[in-house]
C-alpha cells in the first residue's frame, strides 16, 4: 500500500467516523467540534486529489467562519434541546424521504462510471494537466467565463438573503435616542443657541 493510499484511508475513516459522531453526540458543542474535524479531513482528501484551492477554501470558509459561528451560537443561546428532540418523530417520515432521495443521488453519481465507463470522455471542458494550468487557475477560468452569470446571480441571491435577515431581525425601540442627520444639518444658530441673562447671585 502506497503512502497516498494510506493517507486516503486515514482521512476517509476519520471523516466518516466524525460525521457519525456529529449526529450521535448528545452535547451540541461536541457535535460542532466533530463537524470541524470532518472539514479538516475533507480538506485532506481534496489535497490528495490535487484540488488545493478547494481544500484551502474548505478550511478558511467552513472551518474559519461557518463552523466557528455555529460553535459560538450554540454556546451563547440557551436552547432547550430536550424540547426540540421531543418533536423529532413528527418529521421522521419527511427526513427519511429526503435521506432516500440523497442516497439515490449518491448511488447514481458514484455508480455512473460503472454504468457508463465513457462518461468521463464526454466532459465539455476536461481538466488540463497541472504542468499547463494550475488547479486554481483552471477553476477560475470556468467560474468566471462559462458560469460568470450564475456566479453573479448567486451573489445577488446572497445579498437579498442578507438584507432580508437584517430587515426581519431589526427592531426599532422607542426608548433609544438615535441620530437624525437631516435635523442636525438643518439647525441654525437661532434654534441651537439660547441666550439666558443670569442675575447676580442666581444660578440656573
């Protein structure tokens, strides 16, 4: 067994075991930590495949931002997880249906090379050799040429989602003083200054 195959089985085994522990762990903080471990091992698998850009993207975006955000949210929110789990049986049929659909899709994707061995030759834009074009440059060529409109649409969808989340969570409180820019700009000395004549021996 070569060194690359050994690392592949190591990363794959730890990733599958960690993914199982994400669901099996009773403590939600432990689940998030196992999820971070899954991301690290998936990044190792991407490195073995020569997709260094996807590996770094997985570490920077998912581990450095998403998983850490999940961890802080789980630690800060006082959620009654027993009450949430009590109603899990109601959604079990829907979850089972979605799981079956995902399993069928995985079987089709993994077994596609067995059913149709020549499917790799029908790819419109095959991966160029590493000596001619790096993995990151080839991915950028496809993303910003063939799929540039889809990339822009995805950015707009994320922008709308961000604005919608801000609008839904923004609450205007009446007991908080806020800055009124138009009122400040329109102020004049007559409305800003009050001249008071103070008699000797008397204060305000």
